[in-house]
């Protein structure tokens, strides 16, 4: 089996150089874009402009950049211009005005040969309705792009097989599309887009037609694939939860314009206007916030080497009934309770004799939704540790409630 993807180096994924740069992109559907734009600038609504000119202002003055390796989500209600924007990027739709730079080339201004080359080498597209060819096998569907490029049959089949393996469809090569479930069809769509090893994947509501559970699986797999392959992805969705889960950054669109661009947290925590605020009003914060967002600094902590008397003193001083015990390197050893420590001091025991090592632990990236039950079941705070096992925070019931009660959650609430 041939190795299809080169290992993506740290340097490449960590790079901030934009792979896509869109400048002042505008698209008007209809025969009098000038007139439509004139009316737009005069403050007329999309609907009024359509009634007067028959033209639709679908995109207006869109500017943004996407970094290499980023998942950039375009989110917005139906009709807000998401698909139009995505299709301008591979010029399936011709922009009315503006620039679209891909890897340093303005694709609005290149000739057809060059455009075809960029589409073939750099861009892969995945659609909501799968768009599989019904009379071809799964293998030939996946190999289709390479076939068009004139790649010999053995080579294209070999690549297509590798891609099917990668999306978990090994063994389905000879199946026909109508024998597959929706989730499997979309895996074929994904495999097909990946065969030409494009740098950029354009995904338009790719998971919107799938059942919720399958949809979630596909989201997880996409994240995992993206980690492995380091692709740049522009993902269109009207679903806020999906956007928050997948997006490194999200652009929220309304009536052909971008109303806010930000990280999921940024969009949730500081919506720039009422529209964004409304859009995010009923999102489940517990799925977005992580342990790192709500933890407090675990103070005080008892040093393993210090002994029960010091631990007791600290607990009395701070009026707490239990304390984390850490090693000199701040590695979490466990915790001791006030009652046990009082006993230990009386009877001359060591911390090791009363140490509870089986403490619930999470990492800073654990979502709140996974922590809530732990906190509810445990009378004592949950420990937050880093990859090396060092204690970095603690989460009490109060901290979670406080975080959820505040809408503009202070994401640095670690003190
Ligand atoms: P979204 O993908 O966010 O639902 P679209 O990009 O499909 O939105 O549509 C944006 C606007 O452009 C809508 O008002 C839609 O009716 C209009 N539009 C989209 N495609 C065309 C077209 N081919 N001809 C005319 N109007 C179109
Ligand atoms: Mg659309």
C-alpha cells in the first residue's frame, strides 16, 4: 500500500500564514448588480432590492482569512449566503467583485486552465446530498476525480482503496451507493474528496442530512482526520452546536454579511451585537466550557513531605474539610480529610496512612458536561491535572454553578 499523505510537521500546522484570503467579496445574482449595489448602499433591504431589480444581493463586502490547518466554520440561517460564499472559493459561482487569494494567487483573476489546476490540486468539495454517481461502485465513485484527471486505473483504484480504509469503509469497494446508509454515503463523499490530497476541503452542510448520533460520529471522525492530515477545512453549517464543536473559528453570517468572526468561546462570551447574542442564547454551555474555564487555583495544597500537622494547620486556617496532597513537583498524590488528619496527628500517623489516592481527576480540556456528574457525586472538589499529572486546578460545585450562572463567563476565572 502506498503512503498517500506526508507527515504534517509542527511547523506547518503551527503556521499562521493564511492559506485563503478573501477581500471585499461581493456577489449579486441577477442582471443588474450595479443598480442592486447602489440600492444596497442607499440602505435598502435585500427584499426591497429584489422587488425593485429582480437581483439578489447574496454576499456583501466579505473579508476574512483562513490559516493553514484551520477549521473555519461559516454559520448562519438559511439564505444568509453560506453556500454562495463557499462556491465562490472554488469559483463554481463567479464573484461580482472582490478578491480570493489561495496560496498567494487571486483565483478570481486567473484563466480557466489555472483555475482547473487549482481546483484539482488544492480544493476538495463535499456536499450535503452526497452527490454520488448511482451506477458506479463505491470504489469507482471514490476514484472518479482521479479518473477525470486521466490517472491509470490501477493507481486510482489503489488510492481509492486507501481512502476507503481511512474513512472506515474498507470492504465496501464493490457496493453500490444505494446499498449504503446516509453516514456511509457521506464517508464515500469524504473519501472521494480526499483522493486527490487537496490542501483545502470545502464542506457544505456535509452532515446536516444525517441522524443526530451518526452526525456526531462523523463530526468526531472529521476532527480526528483533520488532526492526522492537517487539512484546511471550510465547513458550512446552520447548526450552532456543530459550529462550536468543529470550528477553530466561526464566522456568523446574516443577510450576506459577516456579523462576527471569532473562536467558539469568543462568540459565546462576547457576542458583538444583539443578533449574535440571540443566535447563541440557547446553546448548551456545558458542552462548550471546559475544566480549564471554571477551575480555581487549588489553594492551599499540602506537601507530601510536610506531614499531617502542616496539613491540619492549613485546613484549619482556610476553614476547609479536605486538602489535596502533592509531591515536590506538584504531582497529585491524593487528598486527606480533616477528620482523618486530626486522628493521624493524635495517633502519630503519617500522611501516607490516611491518603485517599482514588480522587476524581480531569484535565483542563475535559468538557463541563463530563464533569458535572463527578462533582455532583463527590462531596469534595474534583482535581484538574495536566498531562504530567501535576495539579493545576480544582473544581467545586460552586465554581460550576457560578460559571453557568454568569453569561459572560470570565474564561480566566482561575483565581
Ligand atoms: P445559504 O447557503 O446560507 O442558505 P445561499 O448562499 O444558498 O444561502 O443563498 C444566499 C442568497 O442568494 C439567498 O437569498 C438565495 O435565495 C440567493 N441565491 C442563491 N443561489 C442563487 C441563484 N443561483 N440565483 C439567484 N439567487 C440565488
Ligand atoms: Mg446553503
